[in-house]
């Protein structure tokens, strides 16, 4: 199969490399100069335009925001998207973190063109993706999922969650819970600071209590060391929390605590910390 890949960023690049390493033919596209060169050197083809990707059997997208994906496949500013020229029987695999409502629009538009839509939301970090250890939460067209499962098994750790809604929701819920947990941790470490405690000792002590969590183990030491170098940025965290909270409200639930946590990340972005790691939410805990 010929795979097309759009979005060769921190997460997309290792996923695209994994597809090549799985023995599949790959065509890549990037607007940022130089992004496609390593792939061409490894044997991929570079598309000169988005339109060239319409010939692919499988179109893959891994982009920052939902509208970036819809602009490409559905079209924007009066221009046609790729769905208009993709062949019937082709598949769109969407790796981005998007909301169920946006995914639903693409499902219907793809179906109308005879295109199968598969949501394959990624669960952890680019480092995990580079080692083919990235959790892949997969939902969508059943025949397409079955057809691509051998490839998914080579590029990551697939979990078939059945529906597109579930694929979108599990990642957004992961980030909602994780980022809310981090905001609570940041607030707790600020209180510990007011108590005159050494932050490294506080992290060590909390690890032996009910306060222990992934965020405490990973980002607690970063906060203690004032290490806010970007791994997963404040603005990305705020975006995912915004999408997750909107998803909950679309389904009739008001996620009050998560919305309060979201507001802290939005505040951190407004205060100039948007490109720092999400643990920089600590800086707005006053």
C-alpha cells in the first residue's frame, strides 16, 4: 500500500518513519522547508503539493489543531479538500488529538466519497513513538481497521476501541485527568514552598503517599528543579483541555473541576508561558 503522510512534527515524524520501517511505501508532504529531506533520503517520495497525495491508498494526518485536519481533507476558503479527489476504497487514518464532533464531520464526508475513516489517537510521547511503543487508540471503519491492523502492530501498541468517538474521547480524557492532576500538584508544591519545604524533599515524601501519580513522578522533579523546558507545551495542554471540556458539555456534562484546571493553563499561556512545558502552570499558582 502507498501511505501518504501529512504532519511531520514531533509526533508525526516518528510515526511516518515507523510506517517506512514496516515496509510500506511512503509519500510525505510538509510546508516547513527541510522536513521531508530525511524521509526522501530513506526512500520515501516527497509530494510537491497536497493534491499529489490523493493517489495514496492510505492518507495519514498528524496535525496540531482540528481545523488543520479539516482544512486539508474537507477544504477551506472555497478550495476543495483531498476527499474530493481521493479514490473510493482509500482510507484516511487520523492520528491527531481532535474532538468527536470534528471527527464525526469527517466520518460523514469520507463515507459520502467512498473513503473509510479511521481515528488512531496516540496516547503518550514522541519518544515512545520512536520506539514503536506508542499506545494507539483505534476506532472507525471496521474493514479498514482490520486491513491496517498488521501495520498498526508494527508501528505502535494498538488498542481497538471500536468507535471514532471512543478513540477521540480516551485521549482527551487522558489529558483532562492528567493536566488537572498536574495543576493540583503545582498548587500543592506552591503550598509546600510556603511551608518552607525543600521541593525535592517534598516530591520524595509525596511519592510514598496517596498523592503519588505519573505527574508527581515525572513532572514533580522538573518543577522542583525549575525545569520548564518544553516536552508537552502549556498551549497544547490548554488546547486539549478546551476540546475535552467542550466534548463533555456537548454530551450534557459540566466538568467543573477540569474547566477550572483548564483556566490555569490558559492563564499561563496568556502570561507568556505557552511554549514552556505544561508544568509551567506552577508559575501561575499564587
